[in-house]
C-alpha cells in the first residue's frame, strides 16, 4: 500500500505461497481489526455536565443541527437581499474534496529511483510497523474560513468535507429533524445558492493546501500526487498566487519525470552490462510514467540480449521465466529466441504457444505458419 496526500492506494498484490495455501485450507482464520489500546501515558477526564447528557442519550446533535439550520438559512436569505459573493466560476465538487483523481487514477506502481516509491518509514512503540502520518496543510482553508461571517462558516465547512453533495445531505438531515420536532422544513434553495457561490473559493483554498502539503513532502511526494495537483489546477480559475504555485509544480513535475526517466534508462543499461538480462527486462516493463519509451539503441541491445538468453542452453524454468519477462517488456515484438531447451515438456510448449502472438519470433520455433492473435499478458 502507498499513502498519498489524500488517499491510500493499493499498489501491489503478492501471490499466496502454494504451501501456505494448502496448509490453511479448511482451517478457520480470524480477521484482527485495530482497536484502541490503553496507554499508561494518557489519562482521560470526564467534562462536567457531559456524562449526564450521554447517560440520558442526549449528545447535543439535535441542538447543533437546529442552530446550523437557523444560522445558514437566515444568512442565506440576508445574503440574497444584500451582497453576492464573487467567485471565479464553479469547479466540480470533487475538487472541494481535494481528490482530483483524473490524473492519479492511472495505475500506481513502484518506480525505480523514485524516493516516493520506497516503503514509508515506520514509528516505534505502540504503533510499531505502521506508516508515519504525512503532514496535511490546512493553512489556506483556515485563512479562507477566517474571512467568512459566522453564519457562512458551517456551509463552507460542509463544502470542504464533501462539496455540494455534503451540503445537500446536511440540509436533508436538518429538514428531517425539524419535521420530527413539528417545525417547518428548511428551504434548501437559499443555502444551496450561497454554497454555489462559496464553492470556487473553497476549491481554490483546498487546492493550495494540497500543494502546500506536497511542497512540505519535497522529494518524497509521490509522483501521482504531483500529477494530480498540476491537473487540478487546470480546472480552477487561479489567482495570482495560485498561478505561481501551478507554474512551480508544473516545473517540479517535468523535472521529476525527466530525472526518473534518466534513472530508469541507466538502470536498464547497467543491468545489461552486468549480463542480468532477466532483471533488465523486468525493469523495462516498469517505466516511471506512461509516456516513457526505451531509447532505440537501448531497445536494440535489450532485444538482442533477450534473444540470446532464450537459447537451448537455458534450463526450462529459466527459459519460461525469461519468456514471461519478454512478454511484459516493450521489446517483445523484436525478440527472436535462439532456440527451445532440449526435449521441452508439454507445459512449456503450451506456455510458448500461448504467447507466440505477443512474441512473433516464437512462431518459427514452434512450427507455426502464422503467429496467433496476441494475448494481454503473461499473468
């Protein structure tokens, strides 16, 4: 798993060892969830007057809900009659949540040479083995909230939590609570209108906080987070400060990708020099970004080394492992195996036939007149 600025992403699934799978078959297992553990260093004290409320089932939610509805409804109606807040166009509510995944939804993977792809550091003590929480900036959102009137703050907070849908849900809760108490339902139109006006400014403040968090992380900031920040900037109308931040992160992203590409190409070249063809093929299948391509001269060297490694001198397991790496590599169509191991097993011939469409050079070795249609992967 990889912890990002605003999410946790699953990057790799490890296969279950066959022996362990067989030994656990038919045996029940228990899922252990995390639960709070008492600490000798932490003491708790009941706030006066609160234990009685909880004992009688009163958490104060209904009072807070009623106050939220009265404040936001009255403020919105006043705002309709007096001033209208100016905002720089509506971005989607997804930007308010700070989760612009249009760029970060691309498949996350470990990138050789990228400090952000390394395992997150862990803390010691009661939380041993758990990733350290990354700092999340709220400077710009706090500054924005401080400029609002008291009546508008609850609406802005809901926008920060979940955009317009969060405001709608909150209004629905307030209306339901009012009806249960015999009071009239809250009219949603004035509040939603005000929320639409506040949304662009909320989006911009949230985006600035994401950028501030990424700046704090420095070189350890995941590459997909940088892409997400740069991509989200195009969905907002930026002020002068935000435009400078967007330009800064665009340069950071360009420099980071260029450095990772150089490191990736250098790693493949070094592995070929050491004669580690299998590892070079695997490295070529993990570029730092989708736009990375193996340079032509390096691709020729890689394809030649792979063709020579797939020779009759290789053992059957090694030959199949090399073929699987070739299938996933960007040079699979340029590899022409030198030969099959002597007396190949039926399983190996079947495996080779399966990927003859991906590696056309296999067809001649297998006595096929024409390679079959390629399959997707060697999984």
